[in-house]
C-alpha cells in the first residue's frame, strides 16, 4: 500500500503521516525531513540543497528523484506514506513508472486543503523539536513546558523557512508547480480531498 499526502505548506501532511505511522504501521517518508537531516549533518547533498530550502524553492527534480529511487530500491515492499513527494508532475510520473516496474502503485492520494491566511497563521506559530521532529503549534498545540518537547525533552525551534516571506514563496510555488497534481491524480481516480481545517 502506497499513500501520497499532499497539500499546501502547513496543511498538516507531516502530522497526518505520523498518525498513519503510529496507528497503521506505515513507513513515513518525508523528503523535506530527509533534506533537513542532510543539512544538519552538513553532507555534500545537504550543502547542495540548503539554499533551496532556505528560500522556499523546490529542490531540482533530478536530485529528488534520485533520492526517492534509492529509498524505494530498499523499501519498495513496505507500506509507505509519502509526505511532500511528489511535488511536480515530473516527480509523479517518475514515481508511477518506478512503482510499476516493481508491480506496485500509488493506491490513494489525499489532498489536504487549507486557505492561505490559515496557512500563514499556522506556520508562523509552528515549532518543531530539534531532536525528534515532533510538531507543535503555539496557538493550538502548545508543549506542556515552554519550548520543550513533551515527548523527548528536546528543544523546540522554529524552522528557518517558517517566516512570512518564505512561506509566501512556498505557497506561490505550491500553486504553480504542485497543484497540477490534483488533476493528475483525479484522472487516475485516486484523489481524495480532506478539509485541513478540521485537524
Ligand atoms: P512544506 O510542505 O511545509 O513546505 P516540507 O518539509 O515538505 O515542507 O519541504 C520543505 C522544503 O524541502 C521545500 O520548500 C523544498 O525546498 C524541499 N522539498 C521537499 N520535498 C521536495 C520535493 N518533493 N521536491 C522538491 N523540493 C522538495
């Protein structure tokens, strides 16, 4: 079983993917988390992609596709929830082709919808644990102790790309490059829309 979760930044993809991991045993594969880890470890890939993440631009398809294919070569038989991938039509076609070669497919694509002003409100108040990646929100999901992760005691930080200017850039790119995936998955009868305001 393969699930694709997509939607604008801040729509709750990461939160929902974690729930699928906890409750249904899915492997949560987030390309964004993967890149942030590479950047934190200062690897050559991390250095290559850092400025794209800081500016809110998409990492070029060739780089992303190579990483996902390497991941799938090892993990193709698992139940996987893709969080933040694919993000362009080219990535989606490449994922379908790769899975087809392995007699697999994307079973469901969930689109989490959220209005722009709500996105900005949520992302400017989002905090993440620097240690375990748990996600908090100063408005509706506060940690018990200020700036400390409830789960592991790690320090909560604000993602560098969660400032208003970069958020607006990410939203623009979402509508330009990623929203065409709605029609792509709709045509394949795989698209299910979810109201992101409920979560
Ligand atoms: P969000 O959905 O909130 O923008 P992510 O963690 O999914 O956050 O992505 C953060 C950044 O990582 C993106 O702005 C982009 O620079 C990069 N990125 C993640 N996934 C992809 C992808 N599939 N294609 C290109 N760039 C990506």
